C-alpha cells in the first residue's frame, strides 16, 4: 500500500455520482491515499436527483466523506454548490454533513484563495437552459447505450469544442470575482477540463473531473497549489 501523502487542503469536483461515467472507486482511493486538514468538494458531487442510480461504490465514497466530518478526524469538509447540486442542498447537508456554500474564501500561509464551482460564468448554460437540458438528456442516453468502459461517452465529452469556450468564460468570470476579493489563487470545476492558467496576475486552476480517465484534483501544501492526475 503506498505511503499516505500529507497536504493541507485537497480539492475535488465533478464526481457526478449516479452517472455511468463516475469513478467513485478512484476518487475514494485517492482520498484515502492523502492526509489533509481540509477537503473542498467543489460542486457536482451528484449527477442528479435520482438516488436509485447510486451503486455500492458510490455510497462507499459518500460514507467516507461523511466519516471525515466527524470532529475527531479534525478535517474541515467544505461543500461548494454546483449546478447539478442546486436541488440537493437539504439532502446533501445530511449525506455529507456539511452546509452548502456558493463559494469559499480562505487564507493560508499568507496567501488568499477563492473557490467557486464555475457554472455561474457559463453563459451558454445560463441563456440556453432548454438546449442544455436536452444535451444532458442525450448524453445520459449515450452513456446507457455505451460499453462498460464508456469510451464513446468520454470521447464525446473530450471532443466537445464547447468546453474550450466554456473553460475561457469560467476562468475569466471566476478570476474577476476572485480578484475583487483580493485572491491570489482561484479554483473552479464545472468544465471537466483540468488546467492551470495565470490571468491578471492571479493563478487559476480548474480541478477537472472524476468522470474521465485520468481524473484530476488539486492539493495545496504550504500555500502552494498543485494539479494532479489519478489513473
């Protein structure tokens, strides 16, 4: 068993529990392989309201996160709401044991950090709700018809040119809001595209997702963020 890595903060997003492409086992293994004082769930932990879609592996990840909220663990679990989580605020409060936040701002090692899911800056989603919902429904059907490894579903997501546009919109909007709060570092999810940019002298990270292979996440140690991949 690999030695546990000690970090100050760990950030994961877009697990989409309940979807065919979710990778709860990989997410759980990664969490167990780290020791941290803060865990930020940066939105879209669930895919939708249908809890019947949750498998045993999905519930095991949720149970572990719930265990981390025990005061004896001394872990701060922060849940930032995503667009797939918005209707689950009351339910997730009990499942995860953490109150919902629209965004999270904190200071660490003399540096300021700002985390928000990012759908607030996805202007196509905001102005084209019906089309976005239809695309989501179609994507779920493709997942159902896909093979066990979900190669087609993941290819479609990666090949979508819209995600590059969305990545730029989300980064620009989040950096603008983070800058207003004096942040040195800004973190988002939503786009499923892991990346690290510098915009207007602010370090921007997107944490990617746990629906693709490899998946990705961010750790912060001594005030220094780092983007990682998990196979």
